[in-house]
């Protein structure tokens, strides 16, 4: 897990680097999302400022000019640097290849700043050499152009964002929201990120990846959806749900349910459940005093050992360490105790259903 660098005496400083033909939504996303992250005293965890090369005005893709308060010197003191997307028609312009921009980005990276991109901002990071040999993503529509131009980057166009330590990239446009919320969650925990998402009226976490947004034939309106079953399952994460139960709730065969579930979420039902159970366990660790074994039961893992293994795999720390890092002072009332899971039988049923 990344060190909680934002938990200091001063707010974590974010510099948004706007280049010519910056995408309007990408430019506004960091300020909007990070400004909602606050502590119990309503103090901001982050400050967000915008800069351009030379502090000069730049054009946006939305028909307005961006008049910044800062030049590239802002990157010298930023804790995080974010490069928004550039309009696709401008990806070959000189701004993408500006040596001054590349030097400033590399200098920020070398002194330990976190570097992020939104959408086609990944082209700028790649041109600066910051993505060489790294996993990264960008908007799916520009994936082939990116691969041709930067073959040394391990591009994954099927995900919403990639966190590779101090360098993070996100997919097209609104995926920048997902990445910013992920950073808040990493820095300050799920409760703070969830509050930020509520303030911005966006989901705190989106299932699946870019595959669900790639152009494809629109399903027939009479086709069944798994949305109601997903909502039903979210209220029963503590129960030993099986694939057959989920398919039965959706009134589908196991094969049809699995196919439609994956098409709608980008995940298998088992992976989707694991992801939501992990998120729920993290929230319980942050906001309750429940013993780890009870957190494991109420989030659907059954045993403390199973929860420890999952948290190690997903975020690299055990439950007790996670709780010490993100524990909040106010504790809500205890949750009702669900029936214990029979983990062995649950795993057998999933395997049986999948055959």
C-alpha cells in the first residue's frame, strides 16, 4: 500500500498540467473530486492548482481558454502532478513533445511526486519516458495509435485505470473520476472516498473496465439484465451466495446469467462478489470496532484467515494494519450479526455450478 503522504500538517498539493487543446472534463475533474475530500473538521485534504507551460493561456477542446495562475514551476513543489487528456486531433502537436514539459515531469517524478494522467494524457507521460516498461492505459479509441507510438509501454486498454505505484494512468474522460476516487481511497480510506463520491453524485466504484464502453451492437430492449440481481446480492454479501442462486434470482440458466453478467460488468460473478466483499470488509475495518473474525463473517469471507489472505493479495497489508492506518474516531452502531458461512461448502457449490 502506498504511504499515506496526504496525512500531513498541510494539505496534499496537486498540480494539474494543462496543455493546448486540453479536454474540458479532464481538466475540471481533479479539482472537483479532490476538493470534496475532507476530514471530520471539514478541513481539505488536498489543494488543486492549474499550470501551463510558461503560465500562458491554452485552448480547451470545449471552446474556451484556460488562463492559469502558474507556470511549470508549480510542478517543483507539487506532491501529485496530473496531466489531463488532450483532444485527439492534437496528439501530434508540438505541445505533446515539448522538451520543457518532459523535463518538468521527469524532475517531479525523480523527487518523488506522484504522476497521474487522465485519458490521452498518457501520451504525454509516454513521450516523456515515464511509462517505459510500465503497465498503463488510455482511452480505448486511441489504443492502437498509442501502441504504435510507444511499443515499450505495457498498454492495457481494457481497464478503467492502472495504479503502478507513483505513476497512475486512467482510461477515457470519466475514468479520471474513478482514478481520483481511487487515490483518495488509497490515501485516506474508503469512508472518505465514499463521501467524496456522494458529494459529486457519482458511484464510488465502477465494475468492470473499458470493454463495456467499446462500441458494439446495442442489446435488444427486451433482453434481461442482471442489474436487479446485483443489487439483491449487494445486500447479502455476508451470505454464502452461489452462482446457481444468483442465476435463479435472475430467472436465467447459469450459462446465460454468467454470459450476461460478464457483458454488463466486465467481471465474472465470482470476481464481482469478491470485489464487493473486499470493499465491504475495508469499510467495516475503518468504521467499526468489530473483531477481525466478525468483519470476515459480515463481509462474506467466513474466516479471519480468508480475509487476511484476500487483503494481502488486494492491498498488501493484513486487516489489523489496514485498520490502524484508516481507523476513524467516530464509530457507528454495531451491525446485526449474520449467520456464519460454511466456506468449504460454498466453494464446492461454486465449482459445481461452474462445471
